C-alpha cells in the first residue's frame, strides 16, 4: 500500500482526515528575539514563565465547532502531541485545549461554553 500524500496544499492546509474534535496546527515561529514596550531586546534564549503560543490551523476534525482551517489559535505548548508530516512539524490538539482564536469570523455573540 502506498503512503498517502500529506503534502501541504497551496493555502497551507494539510490533506489529512482528523477524527472527533481534533485540530492540527503549525506553530508560527514567533518565539524568536522580541522587544519590550520600552525597546529592550529580549533574546530568544531568555527564560520566560509559562507562555502560550500562536499557531496556524491546518486541519480540523468533523466535530470542531469554533475553529476553521487558516485561523490563528492560542494554545499551551506543554499540552501537546507533535507529528512530522513531509518534513514539517505539526501539533495535534483537542478543540478544548485551544484558548483563543484570532480570526475575522470570530464572534463574541456566543458564550463559548461547552454544555
């Protein structure tokens, strides 16, 4: 049996079928050198407390309700499983492990509660 083609599409999405409420994301690499509001350069090697990370959503499972492919999501890097596809590193999360979505379609109309 031949291996399935998991090369990223032109839009960055990955042709993979996720199950249930799973979300596959690719970290955006914003963990490099940064500047404080006062202009002080903070090197990438500086020890930082628990810090959340941004990533781009590349695939979602059928039961995911609030996240779409292409959204930027905020998650905790320690709560993750990673997988390598075609030489690219991805993070596999559950929808409930994502803290926020930065997207044009994000709405504040709903409560976001899981009832």
